[in-house]
C-alpha cells in the first residue's frame, strides 16, 4: 500500500509541484486548499503524513496542528509545517505548534522530500513495507515468515535474508559479491560459491519442484528476482 500524504496549502502552483513530485516518489497524494476542509478530510481518513501550510483560509495551519494533537487518532500523525520566511518563525522554530518538522518557503524540493521520508521512517517504521509481496509469494519481514499460495514455506535464516534482499528490488541483478556483502555481511569470509548453494536451497524451498522459479540466474553476472513474476501479483 502506498503511503498517503495530505497537502494542505492554498497556493495552487505549489500544490501541483508537490503532487507531481510526491506521486513520482510513490506516494498517494491528497490536496486540500482550506484549513476547515482539511480537518473534515482527516476526520474521515487519517493520512500517513500531512504537509501543512501555516497561512490558510478557513482555519490556520497552527490551529489545525493543535487540534490534531488533541485527538487520540491524530496525536502521532506526522506533520510537516510550511512557513514563509519571517512569518512567526520563532514559534515554528521552537516547534511549539506541535509540528514534527518545518520548512521555510521557498524551499528546495529535494530537502522537502528528504524530510517527508525521514518523518515517515521515524513515525512509522513498519510502514516501510512490513510485508513484501511478489506474485503468489508473501514475505513478512517482522514475523520472518514466507508464504506461497497461502502455504507457509520453511526457509533457513540465510535463505530468508536472501529472498528478502532480492524481493526488495525486483529485476535488479546482483553479483555474488554484492549478495555476500548485503546478505552475509562484509565481515564474512565466504567463498562466492556459497551463494550458489544458498540460492539453490532457496529455489528448492520456493518451488517445491513444481511451481515457477521466481529467481533468475544471469549468466556471468549473478541473480535477480524475476520482475515479470513480481508484477503478476
Ligand atoms: Ca498559504
């Protein structure tokens, strides 16, 4: 599920710019241009993060923030405040508005995006994909369990980490050396052929000899999780 970001801002040009950039970063974006409307929309469905302008028609950003903090459902909702230079900046700087972070307009887009990502990671680490799904394979990163077609598969810890690593970047080809570094750790002094052994075990556990093999061997390069397979979910 895509993380949902609500933008509460009355500057249309800025909204378009933010929408375009957040959507291309994989967020679902909801735009509201009035403070009072934002409150209604949040009450209907709480987003994962709010980008909130300070000066708004209806209810001000600071007031919305205060009200969000007062309600149990939105008490911990991450809020990134937007403020114009000089505009009550002392209070924003002190963050006694209840906002988690703020940026001063005009801001740089990469900076804003970085803050959005940081806030989401901080507030809701499990949001960063607790369960990876590809085709009929489901990998639960917290419970350390893998299911295929609803049936649980029993993988060794190395096979689990290997699968998790490959599933995060479908289509990307990793060399044996990269896999050793990422799955076994840099400290491990293991022969690269060990990778082949574990990939073999993983394949066996995944396909049980009958089902489609989601792992691709790229001759002369390494391994990757089949992108077509991942898309078929
Ligand atoms: Ca404004």
